[in-house]
C-alpha cells in the first residue's frame, strides 16, 4: 500500500491480520483521502470512514507505524506511544516523515500500488 502526503509517497508494509486485510480491501476499491489531526505531539489521527475488525494488543509504537484505534480511527505515528491498539502496518522508509507531516492537520491519501 502507498501513503501520499504533501507531495511525498511512502510505501507501507501491511501486517498479517484481519484488520490490515480489511483496510487493504477498503483501499483497493478506491483511493481514500483522510484528514489527520495532530495529537499529543506523537501522532496524526483521523476518522477512517468505516469500522475495521480489531486485533488490539499492548504495543509501543515507532515512527512510521500505521495504527487502528477504536476500530475506526487511523493513527500515523511519528514518535513513540504505548497503548492497546491494532497495528495495521509500517512505513518502510521514514526518512523525512516528520517534516512532511508538519504541524497541525494534514491530508493523507491511501492507495494500492
């Protein structure tokens, strides 16, 4: 899967779980553009537009992690946080990720390659 933001394209390696498979199916139908807002100076979070199956577990995020929160929120991490949620995938190369995300809200587009 690809994630486009502010003119940059990042490749996302999806997890092998029912949540990531449902996200892939959702994005395969058409590309999805989401508005993500900054939260806590460690993530961008926004409404996914659907509810996906949850596979929650306690994890500590890394920069580039794509997380499902509460089944219907997409979180893109640029710093660490520990909580119970579902990992959907990880950006393979996070070079420039923090600067591309910038401050405040951002539009991201998810699409299949």
